[in-house]
């Protein structure tokens, strides 16, 4: 069963959006690591992480999800440097900044975010799946099952899997 916040988040996706799953491409991980290194060159003490399929090295949408994690009080200090690297944010939320750009033909979603409850869960899910080949295989099978289907349904299935592996 999804939380109220998860149900609400699903409504952010366009109703007719279709998901396209692709085999894991090692370039996604390489490019993601390159972006992490790029950020660390200018913000050496920043916590920069990659999550999602590129980090787990499994099939997915062949996009790259990178996060600079910092308490919200530090965002004004970090933001000018990130704007120099990636321009103005695509979206500004209550506790995050979001950029979208392309790198070597791959879509990158880049965030400056605090570690709230949801982000903490994402980090834990990435860690668990990355370190458990059986769970990675099971998660990848779920992704393939939703290839060509509605993005909301795909994302709902991902949330349900997260609940399963987190035991809640």
C-alpha cells in the first residue's frame, strides 16, 4: 500500500505518459560518475550521489539521477556554484532545486536536495538493490513488465517494491 505522499506524487506524472525501459547501458554509470567528479572538483566537501537504475546497473529508462545532498540552510551557499555548472534550475521545490540536461545523449536529472524522509528511502533502496543481485534481478523484471505501459502504473509498482524490500 502506498503512502498518501506517494499517491499524491503519482499525480505529477501526465496521465498518458508511457514508460520505455531499455537494457542497462554502462555509459550511464560512467557519465553519472563523471558528473559526480565534476561537482566534487568545485564543491569538494559536497555529498554527491547517483541513485536509480544507473547506480544499480540494471535496465531502466537510461537516465541518470544525481543528487547533491545538503541541509536546506546550505542551499544558498551551494546554489551559485551549481548554477555556473548547469544554469538556472528547471524547477524549484520546497526543499530542492532540479535541473534537467543531456550529457552524451543521456537525460540527466540533477538535484540539490536535503535528505528528507523520501530521499532517505531512495538512498536506502539504491543501497539494498545494488548490494543484492537477487533483488536487482527482481526489480529489473518489474521494470520490464511495465515497458510500454503507463508511467503512473510503473511508478506505483516501483513504490510497492520499495515497501516490500524496506519491510513497511
